[in-house]
C-alpha cells in the first residue's frame, strides 16, 4: 500500500525587516512521502521570505504545469513563480516566459553548487530569474503536525524559532 502525504499545520509569524512585512500566516502543508523534512522546512522558509497575502502553494510535486508556490494577480497572471532544488533548465525557461519573476531556492549545498556551475551560463539570459541557496541544516527538528514558528528576516539572515529551539538560517544569492 502506498504511503499518503502527512498534513502539517504551520502558524508562521513573519517579521521581515527588509520588506516591512509583519503578519501571521496560517498554512496547511502536505509532506509528500518522497519529500524530506529538510525540504519541507525550505518550503516554509521560502514562504516567509516572500510572504504575501496572495502567495500560495500549488499541487507542487504532482504537476509539471505549476510551480511549487506562486503569487497571482486578480486577473490570474503569475507574478511570482517559486521552485525548489536543482530545477531543469527547460522548466526554468518555461517559468520565466510565464511569470514576471521566478525564484529558485536550492538547499543541498554540494548538489546545488554542482547544479549551479553546470547551468549558470544558460540561466544568465533570464532577466526575471533569481536563484538563492538556503542553508537550513538542523531545522528539520522543528517539523511537527502543529507548528508554531516565529520567523525574523533581516539582510540575508533568517531567524527561525519555536518555543524551544532557535536556528539562524543563511540565505545567499547566486550571481545570475
């Protein structure tokens, strides 16, 4: 019998000093059976970095036509397309053609650096693409069915905590 997704409720309080965004977000996120807890936390952190009342997660892993998260206008145009990991260049090209802004978040440093070195020249032609690396090592311990997280963002540093633990997550941008 196939494993089913685990549903997690995340109460995320975001204080973003860079964008001046201060808001509580109530998220219901599924962890796909093939997804690691680290990847799940990267999704949560990426949401915090781009938090907006119109930002939402999509079907993600189960569809090729949608990003993993997006922000759409009221007229259904894609303003922001967000994907994770070592995304195929063909998918990135398609995303850049469909969205005003595309952000790729990588999270496994060794694999991400190899992917970046292989693709950086072809990715440089996309003016609406940004690629960031999130070092979220250790944050997996925060994963639970009901999560209450505080996220403070200031100049590339993300402070993520619950009632018991605190993590400083470094976010660095690759040069595109």
